[in-house]
């Protein structure tokens, strides 16, 4: 985590590529977009295991790291689902 970093948007990582859409899109919106724009039936199965967020520094981070960033930046006071960030925690 770097100084001044915050969460920009939800993202998924699949086959070395990061897929993201601007807020207030959620992970399921990104999966649908990816499937519609690839041959991607398999993307839903894999992307379900690699969901995260993009930060304002352009980094892809896991839900756990995103949770730490959101708390540290003041974007979220608490996380509703353990130590993992969900878009519902932010928007």
C-alpha cells in the first residue's frame, strides 16, 4: 500500500488480463462484460476466484489488500464480510 492510494473500481483478473469497469459497476457486471466481449464461458468459472480492485495507483489488488487500503484511506469504516472488501462496502 502506498501513501494516498485508494480504491478506484472493482476488477477481475483472468488469463493475465485485468478487466475493470468504472464505479458503480460491480464484479458481476465486469464478468458479464468480459463474457460478452470474448469467447469466455470459462471466464466466469475462473474470475470467481480472482476478484479484486484497481487502485488509484493503477495496481490490481486482492479483496484482502483492498480491504486494508479502503480502511487506511477512510473510504470504509468497517468491512461487512470479514477482512475482504466488496463493492457494497464502498458504493
